[in-house]
C-alpha cells in the first residue's frame, strides 16, 4: 500500500486489532526471536507477529489462530530493524528503483532521497505521482526538497512558488535541503530563508551542507533552522556539531571515505554517546556499493569498537527518531512497518534474510521476487533525444583562461600556456579541450581543462548536474564522434579513439540514469572508469568530476549554463555563447 499521511486505513487498523485478539491469523510469525530492542537498548527474546506489512505484536505469546500463517523459528538468529540510508542520491548512473532493490538485498530497506533529478526534469504533477509509485516498492522511499539547483541556471523558473510548496507539503517529503546555498542565505537571500521557515513550520528538519564551518557559522545556521549536517571531515568537526546540538551524520562515500577516521578521532576526543549520530554513504558511485550499503557502514563502526547497539542505532533508530518516524520505522515493536534483517552474528551486519514491508526480499541468502521493472516511460522519462547537429567548425578554443582540476571536484582558473589553434593536442601534457553544450543545442562554452587526463582522445557525457553535455579530449574530431555516439545511444558516456567508439555506458533515462540493474551498472562503471584511468585520469572518482563541473557549492570556478562562474565573487567570468 502506498505511504499516506495515515498509512493504514480504518479497515486495516481494525483487522490488525483482530490479529492481536486472536480473531484473525497473522501472515507471519517469527518464533523464538532474539531481537534488538532500542527502547531498552538490549537484546531481548520474543515472538514477533506480522500482519501484511506491519508488526502487530512482540511478546511471549504465540497466536491462537494460525490459518495460513507462515511460522519461522529464529532460534539461531539475531533480528534487527531494517537499515535506513537517510542521505541517498539515487542518481549516480543507477536509478532510484535499481538502487532500492540492491540496497534492500543488503538490508537497507528505507531510503531518504535527493529530489533534484526529478525536480529539475519533470513537471510537478508527474514528479509527485512518480515518487508515490516508487513508494509501492517493498522499500520505504522518502524524499528531500531542494531549495536551489546547486548551480547557475539560465532560468530559475524550476523553483517556482507553487512547485516548492507542493514538494515541501507532500507527505513523502520529510526534510528540506540539503542546503548548499547557505552562504547566500547568510548574506540576505530571503527567498531561500522563506522556504526554510516553511519547512520548519511543517515540522520537517533541514539538512545542511556546511564543510569547514566554524562555530559561529554553525550557530547562525542553527538559528535559521538547520538541524543536521553531514560535512564533518574530522573528529573535531563532528564534536563541534554535537556540542552545538546538531544531529551529525558520519559520512563514508566514494569521494569521502571518512568513517574509520571520524570514529577513531571522536573516541580519542571522548565521545562515548552516539544517540545524535547517524551515518550515510552520501550518493556514492556504483562500484563503491560492492561492499554493501548501510551494512558496510555498520561493519566499519563495529570494527572501530563501537558498541553493537550504538552501531545499529546509527543506521536505524537514531535516524527514525531524528526524522520523527520512530513510530513507524527503526524499531521492532507493534505499529512499525515490518522491515527486519536476520543476522547469523551480531558482529556481521550483512543479513542472511531480509523482510521489507512484510515481504521476503532475501530468504536464506537468495534474492526473492518483489522489484519488477519500473514503467519510467509512463512518467515521461525516456532516452535523451538530440535533434541537432554538432560540427567540428562549431568548436573554437581562444579563451585566455582555462580550468585546472585540483582534485576530483575542485576547479581553479589557470593561464593557458599552450597554443590552442591546432585540432589535436600533444599527449605529453595533461591539458585537453573542454566543451559544455546545452542539451537542447542552444549554447556552448569552450575552454581548456588541465588535470583530467593526458591520453583521452574523445570523450562525451550527458551525465552532469544539469544534464547538459560535456566533451573532453585531445582530438576535436574524436570529440565530435563521441558526441554523435552519445546521440545514437540516447545519452550516457562514450569514449572514442581514432574515430572508433572503444567504450560506452548507455544512460537511457534522461541521458543520466541507467535502466539496468545495479550489478550490471557496477560492471559497466568499473570497466569504463578503468579505461579512463588507463588514459591518465588520476583523481578519486571521474563520475563525481563530471557531476560537479557545474556545482557552485564547490570552489573556485565552475562551468555553468550561464558561463564560467567565479564562486567566491558570484560573477560570470566568461559567458556561454549562443549557437
């Protein structure tokens, strides 16, 4: 049943009461269960009754009525609540449906998701219908509401009052943020502050994005309504947030694998209470998840010496309590959605069996049915259609300033030292031609990019923050050929050498997401990233490099729809050119 303001109808509630009274049979009974009780912070023994998607009884009794009831003896297992990923970006080549299926197979049965992709690319009614359809999966699917696009758009119409209001008030949207435009708010952006106030009025929390924030900055943001932040990169920064009353999210992601360091430094600084700590994988790229989702982070916490009850709470009860959802999630108790993980060992959080909304998702190590293909086309999500031409003569590189990659995501300006009039560059240096193209073909930006790679001849990607197209390479002819390959496959990524396509990742949803299952996406990403590394890419994560070229929450310059943008001065240095 789709999540609603009141999840269960009056009729369903009466039926659940009848189960407890013995007038109806439960659908499932977990007998002799040793389970984690977060209310008492203890492992207790009980029999757990489930009626369809809800836990209706936890105690000593067994039901009198057992007609059609499945009974499972759990004597040799430990049962914990389904894990919660509270800060998912389910758009890193994979899609929300494929990620939900994969995450649930590892015990993460609730996702709280970034809404950016749907917010920017779908009209309001269609997007909200889509998130309601996704909540019919066995996974519980909740969403954030962004306040800004994290870049400079040609038009800000996407963030209309009616659209923002509809998203914020939707019952599946349970937080505002993440707030990447906080500097603008501090310096007078009352439009964003209005939506922050609305979020607080609706009793929904606000997630910050506050890397390196001082005590005074954190204090000011708390005054404006921010209640949680995931950007602490040291134990001292975690403690600073905890001291100021923040719920603090400990991050371990493909771009910031910080959790072991954070936990070690926190303990050295005397942190021994973790009730206001939660954890996130922060939208990692596909290969990162080979080791698991929240089960992997719980394992890191256990290996760091965190008490098991605290380690599990940081991915279950603490999250549910922060989001005011502990009456439905994060506990094994009557009234909660039946999300349950079965463990062979308390110190091994990878479950052998998983129940989500009362359904077996994994049974004794084997994946069960429950996540069929999703009808994306019903919501207007199709392959990228490019109905315009790009020719070599369209690309001219005469700009005096180029872009240098300090690391995978930080860009700074540099003076171009080489001659850019040739159509091919030497492989003796790491400077490449760089182009950002409007996905509708109306404008472009050309420059030089230093530090991406030194042997990539032609590369094209429609995977970016805004869905606009990035071209990188040493050879303009191969770059145009890569663009045409992208066009033919309906979006994604393409790598070209000597006029031949040597690698590709088709992304048939918006040109940014794959409609394949997670294991296939992991394989494709691993092979493609390997090819980029063989050709000189040396940073942590090329997928994030592509995503963040236009993201103005990062220093120092960005390539946006408006042009090359100085983040500190908030000015366009070189405007985009109309074609």
